[in-house]
């Protein structure tokens, strides 16, 4: 599904652009906003690949950041 050019062209009238330039601008904005929406809903292609790899490897999604320091502390505490 793409943008309805007739609906959005009038919003660009104040910029004095030819219709083909308006359509190009609308296409760029449509792609940008579609990308944001896809990422927000987990439908981005990269997110799908990462999720599939995590699922196949048994990893869980975590907000925890692992740094060298936290790994060293963890190793010291296990000894």
C-alpha cells in the first residue's frame, strides 16, 4: 500500500513544487514513516532476523548490558 498522492499534494502547495517533486517528497516521507512504524511494532526486517537468530540460539531478550567489568565481577563472585 502506498501513499494517496492526491490527498497529500495539497499539503505541499506552499512550497511551489511541481507535482512530480511533490510525489517524490511524499514517497520519501512515506518510506521514512513506514520504517518507523515497522520498527515500533517489531516488523522491521532486521528485527525479524535478530529475533529468529535469538530464537534458534536459545538466547532471551535482555535489557542487561554486559561489560568487561560486570563479567570480571561475575567471575570473581563465582570463585
